[in-house]
């Protein structure tokens, strides 16, 4: 079984690497940017900030197209892939060097047996030649088999994301990192599906959206809600970078990070986030227990999350370019359907039906959505809003929402609830599928804000003299530590 998966993964990787012209001919030319808005400007500003503060971000694309079982090293200054080593094996003999001129850094070196110490030693040796490096285990089998099965749906999912004011490339890159596009992906924390929402959150949305039935294991069902939530967070912060981080680390952790970055002199939300994240990273390595109140549970993976997603934009674009794209139609079923019912009408094999509907085991519940490569009126009304032009009413409300610019402390206040409630009601009044999704997701966000203490915690963090003294102490100790590191660091050739 493992060998079969590896063969599929390598075949998909070969297609990504060597067949762009073929893929470009096969993929229909369709514009997915259905809504030009402040969101696109936000995203482009985010890309510029990422290139300035996290230039290593392109490195993360490689982890998802190299099969598992390797350690990849890249340049922290450019994100360029340098070398890949087998997790198990002889690193001197079996390394794959992107730049063969670097291979001599291991000449005559006896590396530690322990994998973590071996990685640190190779990083030290490479740093002396090329400057700081980043390294991580590869995860190709997380994405490549799913890209082979579901890659043909990305154009349709891209159009869905854009309908909610989310640039398709960033929304789909998050899906790469979270689920590898697998609708039935499930984590040990009971997060599930395309963007890995917790089961408890999906259950809340199901109750809010009743009588419509949400089947969360279908990617095409999830995509609108993933997009709606991301556009709400990006509007809250004025940037997709902290918005993505909140999805992973939680709003309280991100809020602390932004406040720390502001105190460090950052000029806008992006600088606040990056400066605050670097501050936390250094304090955690310096004295984690001493300064824990400055960052909570914001850890190394939290700091890398947005960087990993921006790095995987390249993989999204490559998959769309090299994979024949398929239409997806949605029908809201008035009654329960079996897979035999669907196959009898469409003549589609069961596996193809399940490819469009991963949630389908035995039946499609009444009042849920069935997805097929063409519309079949027998199964219910066509609710494929992504195939229709955006309504003027919905475009107006979404445009107004995306233009919101308020301080974070105001967004978290109870007084601002009235603004969000107003938008929720306006979205619902558009009588559109996407308006209903936005209304449901705003209701979900409002309930979350009022049942958590996030606003109170951040207000206390912002105004506490004790926290400010701890911040000042951390800054002094960190500055001294960084100065000592610079003096002791080996110089690149």
C-alpha cells in the first residue's frame, strides 16, 4: 500500500515539475477573480510584507511536493531549496543537492547519529557557507495523492473563495497546509475537513444554518464557510497574515503578538505582527517561563503558519495549471438519496460520485447539497452560486463590509456588535446563497466574541503596568542576547 501511494505521489510530482505546457492547454481559461476589492490590495500588501520580513517563505512549497521521509534545508534569506536528506540513510552519500557546489560542506565530517542533533550540525555547517538556514521534514504524501484526486476542482473552489472577497490563491494555499485538499481529513484535536475547523464549530454552524443541512466532509460545502470566516478575520485585522494566524493560534494569542509588535515600533498591522512574532520567538528560546505572560500559547508553529501558507501559493497555481479542471454543480436535495439512486440517474460510478461528495457513505441527507459534474434537475434546485454573476445587492454589502477599518480594540468591544449585526442582517436580506453563508458565519463570530473573554483579556494586557514592565525587561534581555549572538556567529563565505 505504501509503495502504491509513493508511486502516485511521485507521478503527481513529475506532472507538476515537467508538464506545465500540457496542463496549460488542458485547463480551461477561466478568470477566477470575480470580485476586485480592497481584499486584493490587502493581499498584495501582505505579499510585500512577507517578502520583507519572512523572505524564507518560498521554502515551504517544497515540503509538500517531496514525498515523506526526507529532511529539506533551505536558505532563510531567499527560501531557496538547498539540499534534501533521507530521514534514514547516509547523508553524505544520499543527499540531493540543488547546488552541487555546496556538497563539500560535509566532506570529512562525522555527523551525529541522533536526527535532531544531525540536523542542527548540518544547519551550522551550511550557515557558515550561505548564511542562516531553515529545515523541516517533508510532507509530500499529505498533498500529492489528494492533488491527483481533487486537483481538478480547484478552479471551482477558487471561484467560491473569490466570491467572498478572499483571493483564491491564499484560501486554497491554506487548504493545502490544513488538509492537503482532503475533505475527510481529521486531526487528533477533532478538527476536520478542508480548512480544519473543530467539530464543535461545525456543529454550531449546522444549528445556525438549519434547516439547511451542512455536511462538513464535503470540500465544496466547506469552502464558502472557510472563505467567509477568513474574510471576516482579514477585515478585522486589515491583513490576511494575522487573520490566518488567528485561525491557527486563536485571537487572544494574535492580539498579544500585535500589541507587542506595536510597542516595538511597528508602523502598521503587518509590522506589528512580524515584529511581535520575532519578539516571542526570541523570548521563548531565552527564558520561556519568565516571559510566558507576554505570549500565552503562541508557539513556533503559530509563528510559521502564515509563512507556510504564502509559500504554498506556488503549489496551488501549479496544480491548477497542470490539472484538467472540472465543473462542480450543487443541487439541494428535497429528500434523502442513496448512492444507487444517484448512479442510476447519472450513470456515474460510485467512486466518481464520492470524489465529488467525500461525505457520502450511504446516503445524502435531505436538505443538504449534492455535488456532480453537471446539473440534474431530478435531484433538486441548482444552488451553484459560483456559476452565476454576483448579485448587485450582495456585491454592495460585501464591498461595504470589506471597507471597514476600525482599531482592534473597538472590534472586540460589545459596542461594535451592533455594526456586525447590521451587516449580518444586510447579508441575509440579499436572499442569496453567499449572503446566507456570510450571515451565518457572522452569527458564529458574534457568539464566539461574546462567550469568550478575548476582548477583556487583551484590554487588560494592553493597559497592565505589570505586563508593560515585563515587556521592557524582555526587550532589554533580548537585545543583549541578540547582540551576543551576532558577535559569536560564524560569517558566511
